[in-house]
C-alpha cells in the first residue's frame, strides 16, 4: 500500500443508524467538507474492520453503495478511490456565503435568540427551502 | 464462496440417558465465508454444537459435515478454541507458539500469530498467565494455523473491553483478507452483534433462528395498535395493556400500517421475545436450510 488512507470511520453502535450507512454518511460528509478529494484512497476493508471490529461485509456494502452513486471507484488490487467531490465547492471555498451566515447568526443572537432558537429557525428555513428535494 | 462451512442434519447429542438431550433435531447450514454469532442462553447446546463440528464429540444421532467432509477429515482446516482454552501450563509462550508452528507445518502463519501474541511476555510460563493472556495465546495458535473455519466458544468472556475490541478487530481483519468462516458463541449478543452477519440462535437444544442477521430482523416487525386479530402473521409474543396491543410478529405478507404502528425490532428484542416464547416456530432463511432434509427424517 503506497499511501495511507485519507480518512477513518467512527462507528457508533448505539446510534440506531445502520453501520454501513454510517460509513456512507461519513464519506459523504468528508467529501462535502473537502477532507476527501478526487484521487484519495478510502481505507481498505481490512483497515476499517481492524480498527472498528465491524463485519467486513458491512464495509463492502457501504463501498458498493458509494460506487453505485458514482462517488468512488474500486480499482482491482489497488483499493477504492474517490472519483468526485460532493455538493458545491462553495461550502469550503466561498467565504462570502459563510460570512453572510456568520453575520446573520450574530444578528440573531443580538436579537435575543439562544443557540436552540437559532438552530430551530435555521432548520425550519432549510426544510422549507429544500422541500421535495431528494436528501 | 458457495459451499457450506457447516451442515447439520437431524443432529442430536446426549451425555447419558438421565440427562436428556443436549441437542436434538438440529438441521441447518452455514454458508462459507460468513461470520456467525452462535447465541442462546446458558445450557442451550452451543458448546455441544461446536464440539460436534470440531469432531471432538460423536453425534448420538444425525450427522454434521464440515467444509464438505467429516469433522475428522476437515480437522487440519479447522481451528477450535474451547471455552476453557486448554494449553500446556508448563510451556512458555514462546514454546507454545513454536509447538503451533511444528504441529501445523503446512499452513503456519507466523506473522498472524505474532500480531495476536506480540504483547505477551514470551518467556512466561502459561500457568503464570492471566485468563485474558491465555485467551490471547489460544487465539494466536488458532489464527497462526490459518484455518478455513474457526470455532470459538465463549472466546471473549474473560477479556477486558479494550482487548476484546482489539482482538475482534484482528479477527475481522483476518476474515476480510482470507475469507475465513468464523463461528463465535456467546450468551451476550451485544458482544457479537456488530461483527457478525449470520446468526444461529440455539435454545433448548434446537436451532430456533438461523440465517443472515439482516434478513432475520427484516422478517419480523414490532407492531402496536388497537387490540385486534393479527392473522395471517405469526405472533411470536404479544401483550395487551388496556385497549393497546403490542406484539412481535413474523410477517406473512405486508403489514397494514394504517392500522398498526410498525417498527423494526432490534436483534436483541427479537431474541428476548423468542426466549420468552418457547413455542414460537423456528425460522431458517433459505441459505440456512440443510440441503439433504430427507436424510434427517
């Protein structure tokens, strides 16, 4: 193995989310945040199960799902590699959007909203804006 | 990997007429390449089943085939670690590993054995080791043999949580790399749940549930709603409080979720419900059915 893997997975057995889905979601999150980039190698099934003690087939199932969505590709004998990134690059590379949100959050706080209020409001707007979209 | 790692037909075992049957009418199939949790309460027949598969006991009735042959013929390809981890107390750790290499010249994988036994004091005598250290040494021997099938009886019982996680990780890594079939028994399901993809639930000397864990869970549902008839579904367990009925059922066709609140049970809920309802019929998924059922009659 030439290079070490770019990420590692944390499995929470009490979360109620299927283990393979946790791997899928964590990979997507890493893609969105730019932690994983095209060309990066995902850890091998052996590496994942040695660190987490989960079943090898669970890892393979997660990787098949990511492959089906076109996010990664398996190269025989080499490993599983990231094909493309997820979401718009704006998440990490567009400071204006982030700055606007930070400014809005500051105003919300000044208006007397606490953390939970802000969270509830934001989630509500998020839900109505993206209503009907596939998640 | 389409072969069977273990196939039992009408398997039965008794340790003497007065003591009744430790195992009876056991018919099931474990496909190769699976990691199987063998679960059940104390005295359910788990250890008996593993000893029969390892060829250490001769069945009183029926038969068991392992990796396509008799347990005796398959022995070089099996690693079996019994509950009491028998090792030679007067040998040192290094001697024990040397013996493992000498006794398995064709297949011995020193690196695999060392990965497990590395942290042990190599010059210490086995009798001076703690329970957890003995477990580590026994597992090192089993993995060093590079078997196709591992039978591990209550292996993790005397390990601390950290060692348990680490050894389970190493076991899973071996399985990922070599496609090893592993059967692990325990009466604590949560110890095995995340690592296993196959389930054999033994209770009262019989196999009551067998197959892919996901499929077994999906075959059942937890329903709550107004008390009414649950037919055609098979009721494993049900409870009525006032007008509300809570039941664990085995689906026979779709469940009407306009009438019932339907959720998927956890594997643990499923096993507990079966333990409380000994009369619930057994369930084997298609891959867990023994192929020569005729022979079992």
